[in-house]
């Protein structure tokens, strides 16, 4: 079951053990403060819609979900008090694969909490964000697309490297046998 999102006194203790922990938080979305970060999902390429949620005590960034490029800028945040259920995620400050975030141009390749908060002028922002769960009846943004299970390819990697080692040993033996010894 979800636990309340960690408040400011607990922020220093948040670590890798807290990633993907189900959380719940209540507050109001800040209007027209969305940040669109590039995303590649099972639905294709597009953007994550990241919106600040003011809880009254602190602000937390909520990844409301995925939108295709045609929906960018067309999915306003709900008004009034909302309760968000989702998964706690740690900030992603390094940018995307071979791409860095460009806050000045409002171009985002990762969900860098500190940089997004600075760009939007947010204070008292949690050092994590929340990936919102799917909301039935909602078309866009589509939440609940967080990848929690990862493909295990260790056997393929092991067979590849052992195969390469065997090939190298065979080639070394073949060259040593064919070359006259000095």
C-alpha cells in the first residue's frame, strides 16, 4: 500500500532503497508550470508531463504521464485539490543518453528535479519526483508507464563473452601451430 510522500525532515534519508516505493500525496497543481521531458515508452516517442504539486508544506514534481508530440502543451493540469498515487523516483540530473538538459531553452532529456525547480522558480521542492499511477478514463497524459521490471540478459552476455574467449583461444592455438618456431 502507498505511504505518504516523504516530508522535508525525511529528505536527507531518501536513497536507492526508496526508489519505486508506492507513495500518495495531496495538493494543488501549479497552473501553467508543466515541463515536458523526452520519453520513449511502449506507446512510442513523446514527452513526460512533469507538473509541480503544492502540498501546503512543500512542492513535489509529479510526472503526470506520457503524451505524444501532438498533445504537447494541450493537457492542462487538473484544478482544485487532488490526491496523486504513484511511485517515488530519484532525480535524474545527468540528462539523457548523450544529451544534456538545456534549461535556458526549456529542453529536457531527463527529470532533473533541481534544474526544473530552478527554471520554474520553485522553492521548498522535494529532491525526488513521483511517477503518477494510471488514472482510469484519462486519455492524456497516460500515467502508469513506469518500467519496474527489467529484462534479464545476463545469460546472453555470459554466452557472448565465453564464446569470444573460446574463439580467441582457438585462433591463438591455430596461429601458434602454423607459425614456425624461431
